[in-house]
């Protein structure tokens, strides 16, 4: 009788989560959506990209996800923009920066755009993790957009942040 | 029989306690669907003043106490999210002649750019790409901020070719 009670109690405690844990690493949570300032949209004469952040979740090797970013030429003349995979300078908490080799997971089409004055075009970003790959549980990369015909001493690089959380 | 009933009560009590005390956990069904969550905000920065000519500067001068102005460069976040802005420089390139300086701490034909954010101290080296240095942690939309750039000149020259270095400001959502 007592033995049965001990066994049942043990099972219940295990179900309660009192079992030894596999690791003490806290669960990684997706980055919080930032505050978006409505009403401060850039005018046609500003060069911009959109969206600022793309979060992919529930991803597993063999999956593919696609999303397009917009690139706008705010200049009054035609200009060429180079779009590239970029290793992030920093990441959201719990995410690791995917190194330069991570470019193999990302396809950019097209990688160069010639935009007329005030023109906006879409660039398709495809993220594919082959089945045999084992990327980190949570990783981040950036998509970089640079005006290659800018002439000033100060030039701008605009980046869209992409985070990927793998299915655990 | 009485013992068995007591045992069942014990099990029920322990199970009820377990349910009440256990953290609420939802177990989702497995799915093959990848989720995409997008913040449809704009990333954009603008700089009104985008050039600086230091002119002719003597060898060995540092921090460009000559020809430099505090808050010379302005950066405005023209996007719709707070922007983190970093700064880096592409190596020196000759504008006249055929020889380039080396980018780095002052030495023969070797110089670098430095910056500060409104202090006039010129105390932070602008790193050579791909390395970056933080400039603004969270630039608020429509609110400009400023920085100044100086130059650490080579200690000596083997040529007088005019040099140029391009600074890149990288903006992302903060």
C-alpha cells in the first residue's frame, strides 16, 4: 500500500515538472515588436527599406520561407542598390549571429536594383535550411541595402533584421 | 476494501494538488507551418551634411584640432522605428597620384579617422570595415543627432597624394 502511494506520488511529481531538467538554459523568446511611430513615414525623397524586422518561427531543416522587402530610391536621379546577406553586428537576446557561411541559407532575388527617381521595388528573400543542416536554435542575420552610386563622404547602409527560431 | 478507498482518495488528492500547483503549459499540436511575423516599419536615415574636406594638414597632428567642428555631421532617423546606427570606414583611397595611405594608428603613411558625439573629444576610432563602432543606440524618428569627425594624421609621408575615406553609417531597428 505504502509502496503504491510512493510510486504514484513519484509519477505525479514527475508530471509536475519536478524531474531533473535537461539543461538550465532559459527558453528563448522571440524579440518583442518595436514601437512603430505612426505618422513619421519617410517621404518620397528619403531612401528607405521596409520591413524593419522579420521573425521566422517554427522552422526546421527542410523548410523554406519567403518574404519580400521593399527598397525605395529617394533620390531625384536613377541609382543602383546592392542587396546582400550580412552578418549582424549585434543580435536580440538569446539569438546568435549567423556567420558569413550562413549566406548558404539565404537567397536574394535580385541582388542589385537599378531604381529610377523615387521608385520602389520588391526584393524576394528566401530562407531555406537543408534537411541535413543543424543551425543554432535561434539565429539572426541581416539583409543589407547600399546605394552603390552615393558620392558623399557619409554613406548609408540600411538593414532589415531577420530572426529565425527553429522548432525544438 | 476500506484501505482501497483510502488509497483512491489519496491518489485523487495528490493528482488534484498536482494539477493545481503545476505550471500551466499548453501543448500545441505539431505542425509543419513556418510562422512569419513582420514589423512593417521603415528603416531610413538622412544626412544633410555629407562631406568634409580637412584640407592640408601637417604630419603628426591628431584628433584634427584644426579644421574640425563639433556636431558637424547630422543624422536624422526618417524611418518609423528607433534606429541603432553604427559607423565604419572604408580604407583610404588616393584622389591624386597613385598611392594610398594605410588605415590605422598613426605611422608613416598611416592614419585614421576618429569621432565623438557632440563632445569634441574625438576619442573613438572609426574602425575599418567590416568592423563597426556604435554611434547612436536608439535614434528616435524625426529627431536629429550629431557627431564630429577628426583625423589622426600619419607621422610622416613618403608621398603627397590626396586621400579620401568613405564613412558608412549602418541603420537597423533598435
